[in-house]
C-alpha cells in the first residue's frame, strides 16, 4: 500500500509540475488532470464493463426461463446458464474489474492527500505556497463551504442516472442506490480533504461522459448492423 500511496503522491506532483511549466501552478488543476488521465487509462476496462452489462441484461430472459424450467434441479440450471454465458462470450463478473481497480487507488489517494498538503508531514517536493483552489484555501482540509461535497453527490447521482438509463432491465435495488448512495457519499465527503472530494467529483463527471459516449457508439453499431 505504501508503494501505491507514494506513486500517487508523485503522480499528483507530476501533474502539478505540468501546470507549473504552463505558467499556472495549481494543485486543483493537477488533481483534475490526474482524474482525467486515470479515466483514460481505465477506458478499455470501462468499455468492457458496459458491454458485459448490456450482454448480461440481454441474456436475462433466457436465464430466467432456464431457472423457471429447472427450478427443481438447481445444478442443471446452473450448468445450462454457464453454457449460455460461454456461448455468448459473457462474463457475469466482468463488471467488477473497474471497481476492484478503482478502490485501491481511491484508498491510496485518501492516505496520500491526508498528508500531501500538511505543513509538517507533506513530502519534500510539495509546493505549500499553492495549496488553494478556487474558494478552498487548503486542498488538504475539508471544504468549509460544503460546496464540493454537494457537487460530489450531484455528479455521482448524474452518473448513476445515466448508467441506469442504459440498462435494458432495472432492478429495484438500483433505485434505492440512486437516491441513497450519492447523498451518503456527499455527506461523508464533508470530512474528506477537499482534494479528494474534487477528484471524486471529476471522476464521476468523466464517468458519466464515458457512459454517454459508449452508449452512443454501441447504438450506432447496432443501427449499422441492422441495416
């Protein structure tokens, strides 16, 4: 974990150095650039995740039919479902990979930013004269205006709303998560360093844009195939 925390700290500093070279040194912009580049790196996995989800949703009627037909023989039903997955090159766990990759990064970013802007514990290379961003005086401290936590909740809600609009079938739990999870994340973001809230907000916004782009591309291909 220490290796990843150190790597992320140096990555944030790398993007800060880019802003310094461009003539507007700012750690807030560095955090935004970090989120954008990370999303671009993960884009192939996101595409695979969305395609896998769409395929799983399309297979749901067939899977439900198998479960209904063989409800007295769960082992046979499971075997037939696995054959359906194999036939359609579907992986029920494909959607988990982006989350599994994101979580260690987010946790490491949390630990990195807890000390990154601290006058005593900050790494030697941090420029402590540029720790502010817009209305936030110190990105290492929680946003005293609560604006960023609110924006985190709104951005996450929009991302989830767009993701749900792409679903062929929707589970009731999705509606619960849509209206419960973003406010909860926004609430706990009140205690996060402002830099982490800024990262989370940007990550959600970029994620929403990714979902729109992937959906547009998939719909375009389906239209072209149907002709």
